[in-house]
């Protein structure tokens, strides 16, 4: 047990609800809870078994605060590895505050953000990458990010790193041994095997590092700039893309739908749609500010959706094409999809001529009707083609955390140094230094190597109560 | 067991947090939970004892949704009186939705608002007035409303009603008996004792009915109109009144403070401050709309705080006094408190002359400095003087619910009819009808007498998950 103090915090979302949970953890969790909890059957809470639930009242000086359920988790069989008591009370904000204040008066202290998980880590219940996955899991808002966080929390990533680390450690100790017998010039570590190991480690590290491109996109969503004039059908298109998901969401009360129009999940991958006004030439000062902003947003985006209305394109098609050429020349590497909406309003012949006109641009083009829901699947597939979800489907480890990515890059650099040293016949003592450094970076990921500042940075981003 | 279907809902507040609770209740709660819950120690969830907690994963078709704790409550030892399973999962909105959908796919149905508590009532775990207190408890945002709801939920009010009802029922059955022996003209029910009982019931009913004036104010807060020009120091004054409370609130993260400036709790009683602009004569059309609004707000308020600045009063005092006279004449019964702010800016002599000027109004007046926190306690006491908190301190039953109030009024009317009938020698059969009617209204409060429409109205106001 590393901590003297018993901490308390609200574990459930803030606000009013049917039920709220107040969590106590630390060596005095049971004794503090017992001071204010009066069981309906007169049981002494502090004498009860782990993983049991007890009905009672929260009382102090004859005043009753609430009827609650107290759940007991005894050290080490708890989330933090310490004694934990969870009080499930009525979910009024007033009651939550009153009970927390009561527990503070009785010797608990307010938990810092992430302090429960920090204690879990320091008590060996989770490694550091698993602890980070807990925060990712809570923040996950789509299938893909949820799945990756879940895999990481269950130790998938840690196991992969731990395995590499162990093998490397094995060789490192043999090399260290050689140093002890330096004058005899022996080789305990088989150089051929060692080279093979380094190659394997390099291969795995490169795969993990490459996965960050996908992982980062999945974690943060793919930014898509929609360029299009007002009334071209942007929100109808977003609604059509959202179709099934929205129906599901509205089934469950309490879901906020305020921002849903800007963030869509397609096949489990998040897309963030950024609305822009278009970039037609103008002398108007206000409008030219608008054009500047459109360019900024295109720059931030990973994909550009150029949205037109079929009838309007028939009138001003050539102007639009000049406009798109401009964007294309400015951002030659940015994928652009031309979407012509409301195709149901023009004839098949007109559609054909429109397609021919657009072909000069040599860009991906999709004709659709957002209202009638035609062409929507094609657009979905186009958007998804920018994400390599193969790794996701194959259940491979995907790195989503910038900190892990940095450590992996540094570890790779050290491994490459070691391999270069091996190839060029570097002496064991110098090689040992590089190996140690690689081991250090592996350890950074899972938390074998750590320091207060690093932990501070990681857990400061957690919510209080986790 | 009255319900075939097993219901599910989120029990914790909506939004993201460390932990969320999903609650299942019904005869299939355990079997549905067992289908998707895989214990880490391979235990069969449906075979576990009541009031125990189990760690495991939510899984379906090889896909893991989350690591959760499952708490088991076996019929009748649960909130609803049915089998209940509570799944404590990671608090991401996405995970909450996924697990609820999974349970719906496995045979649960979405709970209606208040359906858990409705089942608790229909299964005899709570009477109707206690069930209503659950909603009040969750909505309570200050000491007084919390205390009343708590007392009501613990059955204080129900016991009082039940006792009266039982005594009345006793007499009613004796009177019914007399009807069976009508031809023999016997009196089983002692008329003197009966009269005493009726008087006692009338006394208690009147006390409960009177308590509604306090109860209603405590439940909804006392509306106070602050009349005052801009920059007269309204928010400084509210802050000064709030002083300690705010300091406590800010200690606990997650508390919304957006509306706190308009709602203050003083000594456990809620006050709602309604900001108004003042009512000086004007020819301006827009301003006269403002004056109209000020009058409307004064009308809604129970107390009017007239706020002035000392220096400005020295200049325009007589105008202000004309203005206040106007309000006073328009609302002769409305309590008005004159508050002169920033008294630290004028000399003691000037203060005295100001007081003398105001005395002509014959209203309560307070000189204070919101900034320097002088006179604040006097204002607090003045505001509190409008609430009879005696009943609250003496732990008497206070009626807060309009439905209860209506039933009590009707019961009183019937009791008075019975007493009148008794005095005027009404025949037993006619008296029996009035007694039955009184019993009916008592029963409405606690739910012995009920119907679907009444229950529908009551529970529709609950949140889902309660």
C-alpha cells in the first residue's frame, strides 16, 4: 500500500440521475464509510466480506442524508488494489455533494483527476498503457476507438511490448555476462540469433509505428472539409450518411444529438465534417475573408468533399471547374471527391454530359441524391477507402497514443543502432549501452520505467473519480 | 410478480463519467444478464447469491464490449421487488448505448420513465407517497426540500395518514355493522368518541393543509423580484448572500454553477431571484414594455427587493420614493424590502437623513454594502422571515405535493360533512357514505386507492432509469 490517504470522488457523470456512485479508496475506506453508514440490519459494514452489497442510511448526528447501497471491495480485490467502498445514492446533485462533504469531514480527502487509476497502476493492478486505455475507453465514441481501447486495456499491446522486451532482456544479460569475462573474449550471446531477434523486433516496431497513422485517425476522427454553397443539401447528405445510426441513437434517452451533424460514424470509423462556404472569386472584403477561411479548413482536412447541385452545375459548371482546379493546384496531394447532389432533378443524358465535363478534372466523382438516398453507399465506401481498417478487422494491435508512438520511434532508433553495431563489430560494452536504452523506451510504454512528471501528465487528463 | 417483461435503462446521469450503471429488472433479469456476462472466474451469474458483486466481461459472439461489475439483487430483496442486475460499466456514452442495445437484443425492453419505481410500488416495496418522494429526493437541490423528501420517503407522512385512516376505518366498520342491525336501532359506535376522533382528524388535516404553504415554497423556492437599475450592484449582492455556499460548491468538481446567481440557498431554503429593470415613467415605447415586464415579475414574486445605490439616492431620492409608492399602491399585500447599497460611500449623517427620507414609506429598509459585506446578515434574516421554518426544525410533516394537498382538502371536506351529519343526527347509512369518501381520499395519498391514469401521471414525471 503506497498511499496513506483515503480518497473520495463522484464516479458517475455529474448532474442529476436516478443513481449516483461515490467511491472511497484507501486503507481507511471501510472505517470512514462505517462512521456514516448505518445498515438496516445493524450489521457492522467494516466486518463484511468483499464483493457484498448492504442497504442502509447515511447518517450523522441523528440527521439522515440518504438511503444508499454500500458495495465493499477488499484489498487487493478492487479496482485500485486498496480497500474500496462504493456508495450508490439517490442521484440529486445536492445529495451527492452532501455525502462527499460528510466523507471529507470524516477523514477522506478529495481525489485528484485519475487518482483511482494511478493507485491501480502503482499497486500493480494495471500497467501504464492499460491505465491510459481506461481513459481512452471512457472517451471512445465509436466502434473502432472503443475496440482499440478495449484491446489495449485487456493488455494486448502491453503483452506485445513485454514479449519483445523480455527477449531483448535475455540477450542483454548474456552480453552483460560477456563484459564480466571481457578479458577472455568469449561470446555467450549467439550473434546470429541475436541478429534475427533484432530484425524481428525492428519488424514489429515498424508495424506498430505504421499503425499509428490509422490509430490516430480512429482516435480523433477523419477531418473532412465539405465545400459547398448554401442550400446545396449538406445537412440532407449528412443525415443520409447517418441514416441507421441516428435511428438507433434516438432509441435511447439521454443522448445528446447537438453535435451529431458534424461528427458521423461510418462503419465504426469517426469522420468530422467541417463546413466551408466555397471559394469563388470576389471583390467583396467580407467574402474574401470567407475564402481565406475555406482554404484554412481545406488545409486541416484529410479529405475534401466538393458538393454541387445538379441544376446549378448545368448553369455554372465551367466556373465551378475553374474553382476546383484552383483548389487542386493549391493542394496537389489532398484527396478531393466531387459530389453532385440532386441528380434526380436532371435527365440521364444530362447526367452523362455532366460526368464528361467533370472527367477533365481527373478526380473521383459521385452523382447522388441525398434525399432519395441513391449513391450514398458509394460515398461511404469512398470515405472509408481513406482508412486502412484491415488492421482493425484482423484484430492487430493499433497504436493510438502519441506518447507510445514517441517511445516506439525512440526504441526503433536504438534497435537500429544495436543492429548497426552488431554488423560493424562494435564492442559488447558499447552495444550494451544501446540495448539498455532500447529497453528503457519499451519500459516507458508499460510503465516499468517512469517518473512523477510523466505520471502527472498522464493522469492529469483523466476525469476525477476515475 | 405483476410484470412479464424485464426492463433495462441507464440509472446514472447521462453523459460521460468514470462509471455508469445499467439496471435490469424483471423475472428474466438474471438470465438475460447471464447471456452476455462472462465472469472472470467462470461463475454462472444466474446461480450467485443476492447482494453479491462479480467481475467479468460483457461479450457477444466473441466480441468484448466492456469489463464490468455485475451486482445481483434477488426478488424480493431489491428496489423493485423483482430480480435486479446492475451492470457497472465504463462511463463512455458509446459503451452505455452498446450494452443497452445488447440487452435489448437479448430480450429486455426499454424502461418507461419511473417504471422501476412504479414496479416497486405495485410490488408493495413503497406506498405511493413514498414513491413520489423518490422523485422529489432526486430533484431536491437544497437542505429543506431534501429533508422533507427524505422524511416522506422514509414513510413519515404515510404513517401519519395511515394512522388516521385506520382509526376512521375502525369506526366505519362499527357504523357499517349498525346498518346490518338497522331495524334494531343499536349504536355500536360510541358517538362521543367518534366526535372526538373526527375533531382530531380535522385538526391534523388542517395542520397538514396549512403546511403546504411552507412546503410549496420550500420545494419550488421563494421567488424574489430584485428591482434595480443596472450597476446598482445586483450580482455583488447575490455573491455576498451566497458567500459561504459558493466556497463549498467550488470544492467539488463537476458542479454546474451557470444558474447559481439566480438561485440562492439561504439557511437551507431556496430563493429564486428575478432580475427586473425598474419602473420609472417614460414616453419611450421600448422602455414602457420593460416597465410592463417589471410589473409582471413583481406579480409573480413573493417578496420584492428594491435596490438603490446610496449616492444616486441622494440625487434622485424623491423620484425613487414616488416610484416605490406606486408599486406599494399597486400591490398593497406584497412585502417590499428597501435595500440601499454602497452605504460605505456616504457619511453617517447622510445615512441618517436617507433613513429618515425612507421612513415616510413605512417599509422595511436595510442599509448595506455588498462589497464590504456589511448588512448582509440582516438581509438574510429578513428574507428568511417570510418562511415559517419552525415546522421544518421541529421535524413535523410538511406537505409539498399538490396532489396530496388536493386529496387532503377533499378529505377535510368529507370529514366536516361527517361531523355535521353527526351533530344533526344524520342516519348511519348516509354518514357511512361520507366516511367512505373520506377514506377514499386518504387512500389516494398512499396509493391504496389508485387507477392507471393517476399512476401514469405520477410516473411520467420521473426520469428513465428510476
